């Protein structure tokens, strides 16, 4: 397929809103390969990376009528791919824990690692307890149950902007809290995700 070198996000958006499948194909041709490489860097599987990228493009097509005119498709697709990768990694982690009994995990990890994990989880819970109740609820719905900001806003009958603000404040507090105790919030969230 020939790529239009006069590509602009605005013209592409207008064509997508008119259900022009060629505009969609053009976006796919421009970004799919690099998004697959991006996703593969995290997932280490070509099939999983392709699934994540397909999910991104499916969401793009489903949401084509709701995009703002200031959209930058490359940025949107990378953000979408990142979220698809995180979702996939959380699912993988959940399946690993679901397939293994607690005894198997303890044997494989060793008693020292299990104790460290339990201490990290207790530390995380202590930090969460210091958040205001509504902020803690919003954070848990997003990070522990995997709900999107829009879903949380609908469920709690608040604006998406309110959810964004609460998540920003929660992450800022937790990052400072963990840093003050010589730990990494990113590592804690990865280990305790699910």
C-alpha cells in the first residue's frame, strides 16, 4: 500500500470520522511495525506484541468519532500500546499466581523472598492507609482492579478530571513516601500489581 506523504493528523481524523478505512490503513502502515517493536521490548513475544498492537488499533477505530481535533495519533497509539502492554503483563502475572499453589510459590521463591514480598506488601498497605479515603478508593480501582479513569468516574459519579487529579496526588504522595524510605514505588506497584 502506498503511504500518503502529505499525512496530517487533522486530515486523517476527518477521514476517520467519515469512516474512511483507507485512513485507518494509512495509520496502520505508518505505526504498526514500530509499535510492535515497542511492545515486544516489554512482552518478549511477537504474538503478544501483535495482540497488544491490534488492541490499540481496534480501540482507535472504535473511538474515531470521539477524538479531539488536537490529537496526535503517534502519541495516542504509543500511550495506548503502553497501556495494552501493562494490561497484558498484569494478566500474565495473575495467571502465574492462579496456576501455582501458594506452596509452589514459596518453594520457588524461597523463604527470604516471600518474607521480603510480605514486608513490601505491608509497607505498601501502610502507605495506602495514609491516603484520604476517596483518593485511596480511586487509586485502588485503577491500579488494583485495572479500571480506566472513565470507568472510575462513571462508577463513582465524578468527573474524569477529578479522577486524574486524585491519581496524580496519590502517585505523588506514594512516590515521596517510598523514596523517603529508600524504596521504589515503581517496583512496589509492579510486584504488587494484580
